């Protein structure tokens, strides 16, 4: 059996930074890639010495030759594919969004095919439609997709492509559908408001969450461990899995945050709900992993608050992200 070695795409993102954190803690061998070269989010989690110890590589996932080269030359055995453009970027530039999110994933599947590497990739709950389409709860992995954004359409394409790679070439893959990921390093998109509210509380600043209602929360550290576990699972087939963890609502989250830190000044946009179901089944994920990593909500909030306090005190985090 080959020695284990990971490839991370999109390593400058929040989940990518947490994947690096956990793989470093394990002493695992990996190559961290991204199109960007400034490790802003990893620096929130890693010391300067650790940053210097990481094998970084610039990678454009739309370049098939470059993807094949980095996988083959580094003896990659497991691929954690996180690179992608989010909802507003896909809407602003649909061609680029398709190139990165769809063609880029095809290139990763090709690399996995020719190098027999285990593959887990980031899909999204954006493949689903509004909650009223799913009367049976918790919502299963195999329900009808109904994306309402180009980003969601591209993720549906990825899931279907991965299924055909298994059908035609026996390339195994697991697609994961995170919902509202929060934690240190989460700073982009509307659903980042949960993470930002904890940062604002640590900074002693008011913050307005731009939505209300039910949601499923997954801590970034747990999500990273789920990706790592799925990459190692030796799963045979092509599947997609919802993530569940804390099924709650915004009001309850705010109450929990204020119970821990009464100085918090958090408000919410009452009556504005996120357009996805929150009560998600994770039975498929449990079948693959057994125990799904899950930090209880109070502990996750406390861990984030303490990390944010430290980052603020050492001037290592940009509080301008709190300005909406």
C-alpha cells in the first residue's frame, strides 16, 4: 500500500485552513494548493513556523495538465477537493463559475481516475430547493435536487458527473453538502453571519444577522475532520451526503451566545429565512464514518470566542469583515 499523502484544493478557504490544521496535528503528509497565494485564513489557525512547514503549491483547477501533474508527481493517495467559486461570484461571471466549479471538478475526477486516489469533494446544500419541497423530515440524501442558483446548478452537475465516473471508470467519490458552516476563518457569504456574530461578541461590537428561522449548523473544525475521514474511508461507489450536526434556529443560537456572553449585542432579521431545509438526515454519512465529528454548540461557540479574543488581542484578524 502506498504511503498516505493528501492533496487539498482550495486550501486558503475556511474549511481548507481547518483541514490543514488537523492534518498538521496528525503529522500527515499533504500538499496544500490554491489559486491564491496569501494564507490569510490559515494564518488564523497556524503559527508562522507551521505556515513555513506546509508544502504550498499554486494550482488552477481549470488547468487539467497542472492538476494531473501535481497529483502524479507528489504521489497523492487522497484528494480533498474544496476549490470553487461561491454564489455571488458565479452569478457575476457564469462562465468563470462553470470553469472553476464544473470543469475544475472534472479535472480532479480525471486525476483521481488515473492515479487511483480516494476523492471527497465539496458539494453544497444549494443543490436543494426551498423547504416546502421536502415534506418528509429529516431530508434524505437522495431527494430530488432543485437548485435556484447557478452555483447550485454547477454543484448538481458535479454530483451527476461523479456518479458517471463511477459508472464508467469505477472512480469512487464522496460529495459532501455542508449547510451553515461557522468558525474561525469563515468570513464570506450571508451564512458567515453566524461566525461573524461570535467575532463581534468577542470584539465588543454589535452585529446584525441578516436572516432568521431554522438552520443546520456545522462547526468548521468538525467539517474538516469529516472531509478527512471521508477521504480515508475507502468508499466504493459515488455518493453524496448531507451534513446535520446542530439543527436549531437563529433565535436559539443567539440565546445560546448571549447566555454564554451577556455582553453580546446581536440582532437578527426577523421573518427572513434561508431558502433551504434545515432538518437534514446524516444517516448516509454515519454509514461511511460511523461516528460523525460533532462539537456541541456551546463548546464550539466558546472555542471560537476564545480564539477570536486571542486573534483580536494580537491584531491578527481584520474586524472590517463585520461591516456589511
